[in-house]
C-alpha cells in the first residue's frame, strides 16, 4: 500500500469520526466493556 492508493481514494475523517472509530476498535477488541468506560466514551464524543 503506497501513497498512490491514498491519493486515489482520499477519504478524510473528522475528529469525531476518528474518535468514534477508535472507540469501536476498542469495543471489538474487548477492551471497552465496563459501563463506566462506555459512559466516559459517550461523553467524550458529545463534546
């Protein structure tokens, strides 16, 4: 994967999309399962 492919399909993310994607990765990996952590993540996304 090189820079040619990145420039061919440039999909830029907003800060919200980046954070949301990182939280979803944590959920899928099983790292974000505590209800308190999920509430903190939701508050962080709503800022």
